């Protein structure tokens, strides 16, 4: 959540009793709204919200207290609560609601503004996390755009009995891109989840909430994506035609390309196109002239990216909490993005956030990125020039281009674009001086060609902008550009000379040097003279001058002639600006033609910023990162020597103990890691996933040496996740996530499993964990790290030679217990649970009781295990039964629960697990 510096002063809503009555009446008639939509009423100088839910939310958000909730008609039964808030607080609230909390916002205005007392409000602005267009100025204004601005739209159809066909459209509004895709998914929607992780939308449009969409909605909500059902979704034939028309207006056709969207191969993807139609309508894209002729349409190719599931994203701490600003404290050690993000430009921050969610499977691109990072690290001087000087000065061309396209740009904006065009050649030359072929091919060549295309824009600005005026802080059109302007400029210079002569005269009158009497120009009083405070008396003796005021810098004064010239000058200035306006409009229209090239140049600069950032991150770590040697998928070795966790090692109080890992295809595919609580199991296995992910993004890794065989997916199941609060029991989450893993993992995947089965009782948990481990070890044969408390699972290493056991070391004697955080081969001899309790400062009596219960339990458990396997199976069945009937006290649809459980049970049966087969044969 952003740091809120809210002004606690609340504006007054002064409505007389009739005004209150009529508003309450009006409000009662408003259409019902979901609780995730907040309605604001624009009262010209301030805003109000009404109704219990909105009031409580906004009062807490803005004022941190519900004491700011008041009532209209407090003594009457139909009283209505309200909260008022200033414009600044409104802006802050809208930012928080849309960007952090995934809420929707509606703003009602009255056409007559404050002057009217009527209640003819109309809904003027509407925003949702995926549709920020109308709030862009509030959200970003002149500030940096640090968030992506995108929307997902889906269509799902059941085909051939039990297959789900999905049509996906994704609209990226910052970069003007449409991505479409159609595919068949399984009943757990694992592909869809990968898409959601890859694209990271904040909002998704669904046609309904029935049938197949129930599961889709749950998946989206688990991944923090807000779901919206647009009002009219079903397409009539005429509307299908609309799509074609809309696309023809929105798409940027290449030179010589037939300007007809009907020829696009993407049009064959009928479901994706329907999803796109809904999204374009919802965003009202054709209404904004700046969109027309700027969109590109592409088919999304999922094979280009490493498949990440949401559990892996959460387990590896890939992203910071929503709304965290790169300048906020702790940003650099709270997530992998934070560790790597040392970008200097907003476009760099945005691109890095995208890269981190989209690890690549192309070894060529990754080698290029690693080459460039290495080259930068080998030239520290160049690296620091780029990072500390050049990149810092590059503004966000995206924001400027958007303003150009909306005809909202000013001369200053144009000048800033010009600065980018002017400064980039210096960057290119600096990069060329590195004499590195990859740097030249990947970065310099593209930038150079865009700069060539922009040379016309550069010339235009040089012809038009008055550079001298810029030094004085004014952004003006050069007078020589237009005859009328030139005439006015001449008049202005003449007036200025006259005023300078008056300045000399005043100096003579006051017996001073000309330098002691200043001629100044400020907005409110125009041109005037000024002497220092100590010359005040000399001035007061002279009756020819009128003192205007006394300020810190001295006494400001004028005379009749000077005020006359000053007024004349300022009216000329106004006329000049008026005349300039039309010239600026013309210039900006011409500049518009360069928008696409500017965006391309911006992307190149963003890319450079990200790679520089990787180099800085590699250097900034307590021990510098190294370049990973990348091997093609399936070739076999994953070796990370002296591996650290990049976030944990950055924390002040931590002395990180490095560990190593070495997988080798068909010799050592799986590690089962046991060890005491808090012994570092999770940290170890997460570090492996993190390093592999970092390498797949193009960054260096926190090891002393790394050889990484590329993977097609990183899948995880780590700890009990937050989903519990969203209405899924721990057991259910485990089932869903592990089923996903079993279905998605291939022999080229990396799977990280932690504490599987912990959310349920020991017997069931152990059964599930064993089955999954066995399946991954015997069937999938992917690289797997399996941290567990179930020591029984270590037996797997006896029957499957590619499975190895290791443990987190600890030393204990009667009194002391020390965690070493070192990974050692083999099984840990003794369970240290009780010692950990001692370490955590539990009172002795608790520890003693625990010790006693623990010993009893251990005896009983060993006995049970040998005597009744059948009992274990019964317990599992009973647990499933309990879940199907009671829903395990969770707020989840019973039918859906039964279906999930049934599928999971079926999956378990199909796992070809010896363990389960043995159990079933007893049955
Ligand atoms: N390699 C390490 N070097 C230094 N400190 C570490 C290391 N690994 C873990 N720690 C510290 O130990 C804490 C616990 O680690 P972690 O959560 O990985 O243990 P665990 O074995 O998974 O625990 P549990 O079994 O209780 O879930 C971490 O928060 C960290 O502070």
C-alpha cells in the first residue's frame, strides 16, 4: 500500500434539509452496485461518498478513522451516511482503489456544477484495474507510469465432452498491443493459470459466472485478478462486423499492407476474436483518437516462455506487494524483482516487471542478455556513466507520446522528447566504445536506426523551439518560425530596450551603478525595478518612484512609464502565446507521425536500463553474482555452487550460509530434504528456484559458479498459501496445486515442493506426499526438490536410484541446539522438534510436556504403521468424504468441491503409485 499523506481536513457538505432529502431520495434510486465499486460524487471543490460500505472504506482509507462518517437526515429513518474528501484525498483514494486494491471507481458529476442544487447527476467517469484510461491524469499526471495498464478477456467453451476450449484476448494499453490466443485446457485450467501469471492482468472480462466460468472465476480470484461481467456480451452479427470496423480503425497497418483486418490470420480464432470484441467495447478504445492507427495484433506464443504457476510466483517471492514503489524502504530485498530492479527510468521499471514474469526459453536471447551484462560488468566506468548519468536523464517517452497523440502535449513535452533524441546518440556512442558485438547488434543497431527515423523530428524541434527562452524557463516557439510572431518579438525587444534605459535612468536618479538597480519580471507585478534593502532610504527620498512592496530580495518599485511598458509587454506576451498556440498545434500534429518510432526507441532504452540494472544488481550483492552457463533444455546438469538466497542475504542481520546443489539427468533427479523446523529447508529449495528463474530472465545468479540446463517450467507447492482466506481449505489448495504440478511437469521441468501434506493430518498428508514424490521421481523424471517433515518419504531413495536424500544440519546436546543451515547428504538422524521449541524460548514445562507427548506419539505411530495400512487408506477416504459433505468449514460451493475432490482422488489412483497400490490391495 502506498504511503498515504492524507490531509485530515475534511470539506464541509452544506446541504439544507430539502437538499438532503432530495439527495437521499436520488441516492436510493441508484442502481445497486457491487461492494468492490466505490461511487464518488463530484461536488466541484470536493468529493463525497455515500452509503455505509463506501463510507467506511473511504473514511478508513483517507482519515484512518470512521469518525469522519456523518449522516444526512440523521434523525430520520432513511438517513444516509456520507464522507467528504478534498481533491488531493480523492486522487490518493482513486490511486489506492484502482492500483492497489483492484476496486472499481465511478464518479458522478452534475452538468451545472456547484451552481446547481438539482440532483441530475450523471455517471461521467468509470475506472477499473484494467481500464484506467479516464483516470490516467489522476493516476499518473506528469508522474511516471510504473504500472502496466492491461486487461484480459476470456471465452470458454466445453468441446467434445470434457475438453475446455479457451479464447483469450489481452489488451496492453500502454504499448498499444492486442494479444490473442486459442487453446484447449484441462479441467484445472493449468494453461490459463500460466497465462495469468505470464501476463499479470489486474482485471478480466468474463461473459458470465455460470458453468465453466465458476472454476475460471475461482482461478482468477486466487491470482488476484478482478472479474468483471460486461453488460451485454453476446454478439449479434452486426456487432461482429463492428469488430472488423474497430480493428480497421485501431490497427497500425504496415506500409504497403492491405488495410483490412479481415486478412489477418488471427481473425480465424473466432473465440479469441469474440473476447477481443468485448474488450474493445468495454475499454471504448475507438473513442480515444490517440488509439486510432496505433494498435498491433499478435498471437501469443506460450512456448517462448518458461511456464510458471502461481504457487511458484508466490513461493519464489517474484513480485513485491502491489503498490510498492521502487523508492520505498525494503523494496530491494522483499522480492526478486526488487533485488534486480535498479532501473533509472520508468520504462525500465515497467519492462523489468514484465521480464520477471516472462522468463525465456530461448538460449540465444538469454546468451545475448548475459553477454551484455558481462560486458557492462567488465567496464565499470561505462556502467556507472550509463547508470548514474545518462539513463537518469531519460524521461518517460511513453507518457510524452501519449500526450502528443491526445493533442495535449505542450512545447515543454516536445522539448523533452527532443532531449531524448539528442541524448540517445551519446548513449549509443558510449555503448559502441565497448567494442562488443552483442552490444552493437542487440542495442546499438536498433537505437541507431530509430534515431535516423527521428532525425526529421529533431530538425523540426530545432527549427521551432526558442532555445534561448528555455534557459529563462519559457517554452516558446522561435519567432523566426512565423511572420506574425517575428513582428511581435521585435516589438517586445524594443520594449525591453526601453525598459533597460529606464533602469539606467533610475540608477542615475538614485546615484547608483546600473548593477545596483535590477530590472526584474515576475508573474503578478510584471516588469519592475529592485534595489537591496540597504538602499531603501535613497529610494524613499525620491518622489518619482512608487514603491510596490518589500520582499526578502529588496524593495520593488516602478514609475508610470515603466508600468506602462510592462503592461504593454505582458499583453504582447499574451498575444504571442495565443498566436503560438496554433503553431504549436501544427507542430504537434507533425510530431504525431513519429509516435510509433518514439515508442520503439523507448523500448530499446528500457531494455538497456534493465540490462544495466542486472549488472548493478550483480555488483550490489554482498558477494557479486556470477554469469550462469546456460545449456539447452534436456541436456542434463543443473549445478549451483555456493548458492545464496538473493533477498535473504540482503537483510542486515543475516549472515547467509551458502549451499550447493547438483542435479544430473538420469543420475540424480530428486532431492528429498529433511531437517529440523526452521532449519533452512524452504530457504534452500527456494534459492534454487530463484537462481534458475533469474538466469532465465537474463540476470546473473547468486552463486560462485552455475551451470544451468534450461527448464520448460518452474512449478511449486510451498507452504500453506493465503488462499485459505479466500475460501479454500489448506487441503484443497494442496490438492489443486499438486494436481497441477503432476499434470504440467515434463522431464525438463524444475519442481519445488515444500511441506506437502502438512495442511492435513499426518496419515493423509504423508500418503499424498509419497504419491506425488514417487510419481515425479519415476514417471516425470524432472528435477525436483522435495522438502518434507515426513521421514518415511526418505525411503524412496532406497527403491529409486535417481532420488537422493539430504538434510539440514544441526547440532544438539542436552542444553543447546544450533541450526547450521548447511545441507548435508543423507537422512537426519534425530527429530529436533522439541529442541526448536526450546530455542524459541518456550517455558520449560511446555517443553517437558511436549517431550512426553512426543515420545508417546512416536511409539504409537511406529506400531500403527506396521499393523494397519488399511486404516490409513480409510482415513484418506474419510477425509475426502468429510470434505465432500461438510466442505471442511469453508465457504466453497459443495458441488464444485465434490468435483475437485473426485478428480483428485482419480488422479491419485492413476498415479501408478506402489504405495497406493499396496494400500488398495489390502482393501
Ligand atoms: N542458509 C541460511 N543462512 C542463514 N540463515 C538462514 C539460512 N536458511 C534459513 N535461514 C534462516 O532460518 C529461517 C528459517 O528458514 P526456513 O523457513 O527455510 O526453514 P524451514 O526448515 O523451511 O522451516 P520449517 O520446517 O519450520 O518450515 C529463515 O527465515 C532464515 O532467517
